[in-house]
């Protein structure tokens, strides 16, 4: 049986009250879609960390310059 994905309501409420300046009543009448729209697009891709960089370097190694590469 798979674990269902659920909302982190306490975090969403904290963001709604602080960042969006909503009252609790305003927050609780929003649909999840409306809240998502108000929060804006999802954050950008995660930064490339050392493991990701190492994987990229292994997949695409630098080629050594030859004598005719100037």
C-alpha cells in the first residue's frame, strides 16, 4: 500500500498568514489551487551539488587539447 501524499497544512498556514498577509478565515476558504496560484510558480531547480557535478564530469569529460587545437 503506497503512502498518500498530503499537504503540510501548518507550513501552508504559516506562509499564508505571514507571506500572503491572509487572515485565518481568508486562508481556510481558499482551495488548494487558489493557494498555489497565490504562492506563485514552484522554486527553481535545486542547485548543483558536488555529487551532481561529479556525475556530470564523468558523463562529459573534458577532452585534452591536441597539438592542432591552438
